[in-house]
C-alpha cells in the first residue's frame, strides 16, 4: 500500500500562555483560570485557525467553489503540553483517497527540544453547493 503524500502548509509557533489557554478551556467547557499548569488536550488544534493555515485551505475550497466543513478530528498524545511554553506545529494536508471532496489536515506538535508531543488530524469536506449551481446561481 502506498504511503499518503502530504503537502506542507505551515510551520507555526504555538504558545501556551496562561491567558489564551484559560480562554480556550472556558470556551470548551473547562474551568479556565483555575491556576493549574494544565493545557486542555485539544488546545493544539487551535493552530488550524491561524491565517497561514486557513488561507491555504480557503484557497483550495475557493478553487472548487466550495466551503470548508470540519467533519471529524482525531488526536494522539505522547506528552502533555505545559502552560507558558512554546511549541512548534508542522501543519500539512493530503487528499482522502476514498473521497475526492475531502482532505485530511494534520498537525504535528514538538516541544523546544524537538520531542514529539502530539499529533492531530482533521477531516475536512470541501462542500460544493451543487443545488445553487444547478439553479443558475
């Protein structure tokens, strides 16, 4: 079986400063602001909202006259992220071999020493509104 071909999107710095971590925790129903040095397990996923990443994905969708629809996500963890640290996230994407209207976006998180911490995958649908096209819109 052939290995998937990944296309680089961006290499980003991910800061786990207390204020953004607490805001994220509060937004996803965590306690936030509790003073503990824990970063929510899904915090690294916020890297996908960065302009460097969204710009690439939005251009892919625009080329198809589609919109991005986040369908699913998956995480694997080697080590927890710590508050007030800096991490590197390598973001890339690949086609879904089973569906030409879907892509998979991946983020690989490493700490300052270069150790692998986490990996996340997002299944994205490039949703084309065919009804609007058929109606002449």
